[in-house]
């Protein structure tokens, strides 16, 4: 295994292309306003609006880290514009593409999921801002395999299930409060439903989900073999 494997996400690509499209569109919009009659100003407005959207997309892409993953001999480092998390290879129990029940069949999610061994070690290596962002962005995952309660007379059970308690005690007896506790409770809830603790969207990857899973498994196997 090489020293560091760098993974560039799909979200980071085509920044320059988006900028060029936006600038060209603004120029065409300006020409349309100066050449076309007022009855056709709608064309200029459309070009200008589309150009501003393209520039906004370019700005969002530019803000993303250059690499979404750095795979070293010691750990996985995930980088996001809101922060980062780090996970040692020895703290990984399972890596796979998560699947959810869809009628009588199972459907794969466009994500990569990781089940970890020790929450306490991992929680110390997650940025608080990233915890907050993950809690908000990954709330739709809670709707998968949600248990149906017969005692829910008010109809508010699902909304209550979206909230996480701000207290958590891990298997080592370590207590957490605040955003760390909420994040840990979310991981525990997702593990109970989907079997994994951490989820990464396919847009953060540079290859199909299963290929990325295979890469992580190979890296972990090599690292554990070298350390044994």
C-alpha cells in the first residue's frame, strides 16, 4: 500500500467549466439586453439567471476540500467543508454498501457505510461542525426500516424519532453530552436499523460505491497484515 491514497470527490470536479459557463452566459445576457428589443428581454433575463446559478455552483464546488478522503497506513481521513473525521483501520468492523428493504426485495443505497468497533475513539476525531452537518443531512436515513409503533396515538412518534438525546454513555462507561452525545445516539440508531454507524454519499467518491468499498477493504487487509 502506498503512503497516502488521495480520493477526489465528484463534487469537486468541473469548477473551471462552471465558471466559464457562468461568465459566457453573463456576456450573452448583456448582449441580449443591449441588442434585442424590450419584448425579448426575457431571453436576457433567462441567460443571466442561468449564469448566476452556474457561478453559484462553481463557488460551492470551490469550497469543497481538494480531496474528500486520504487513506494512509494508519487511518481513513474524511474531509468536508464543515470539518473532518478520522478513523483508524483497526477500529473498523465492517465496510459495505448499505441495503434497505423495499417490498419483498432489498435495494442498495448510493452510499458507503462503515461499522466501527469503539465509539469513544472515533468521537474524539470528529469535528463538532461536521457532527452538526451530518445530523441534519443524513436525517432521511432514519426513515429506512423505521419501526412502526402500535402505541403511537398522537401521530408524533416519527417526528420524535428525528430528535437525538444530548446524553450518551458508551460501552466503556464514558459519558458524553451535547453534540457529541447526539451524534453518538444517531450512530447507535442507524446501526440498529441499517447495521452501520457512518455513511458517506456517492458524490463524495471518485468511483462507484462497490469499487470504493473494495479499495477500503484491501487497504484495511494490507494494514492489518503488516501490523500482525
